[in-house]
C-alpha cells in the first residue's frame, strides 16, 4: 500500500508562513482577513520574501504603509478594508 505523503515546495511553505503572520497581525489588531489574504501572501513572497513580508504590495514605495501600520488601520476604519484588501473590520 502506497503512502499518500503531501510534499510541499519551499515556496508553499514560505507562503504559509507569511499567511500565518498576516493572520496573527489580524488577530492582534482585532481585524478579520478578506478572501484575498492568501493571494496577498503569495504576492508578498514574490515581491519581498519572508524577511520583509509586512510591506504593502500595492504601495511598495511607501515605507509608512505596511501590515497594520497607522495608514493600514486608517484605511480599514475609513473604508472597511486596508489598501490591498487583505484586512477588514470585524
């Protein structure tokens, strides 16, 4: 009988680490995640890697905009979601 062992690529593992970091930030700040959170995690991995996962992929040149920054929180309060549509109000 053959074992069904799921082998994840390094990219998938890193993406899940970023997704889990995003999820933890949401919990710490009393936000929910949108259905785009995994897509955003994948883009963050592609653009920034694990070391700079908090950066905003939609506003890459703005050092003041990152996951759960004051700008991010302000967007969520004003529009219901953050700039890149990853976090939302509960």
